[in-house]
C-alpha cells in the first residue's frame, strides 16, 4: 500500500521538496546580499565620520598654532571682537 502511494506521488513529493529548496536558497541569498549592502553602507558612514573628525582636528591644530604665534594683546583683542557668550 505504501509502496503504491510512493510510486504514485513520489514525483510530486520530489518536486515539492525541490521547490522548497529553491525558495530557501533564494531567501538566504537575498538575506546575505542585504547584509553585505548594510555593512558597506555602515563602513562608508564610519569613513565619512572619521574624515569629518580629522578635519575638525586639523582646524583645531591650525587655530592653536596661529594663536600661539600672536602676542597676548592681539589674542585678547581678537577674542573680544569675534566671540560672544550667549
């Protein structure tokens, strides 16, 4: 009886299993591709943030070196003219 059912429906069962395997393969491939895209995006965002931080550090060093070359009276005058406390 079971052998008769297997002979009759084996092609259907094998086809169904192959379809399920194909769907699983598509799902996991898509998931892997999405993960790679998100990791690349995160890496680019981290790089942009690091470049922004480096630019800020460069600007800070430039200002410190410029101020260190000025006499105290010029620094005081420059701060009085350009900066205000809110």
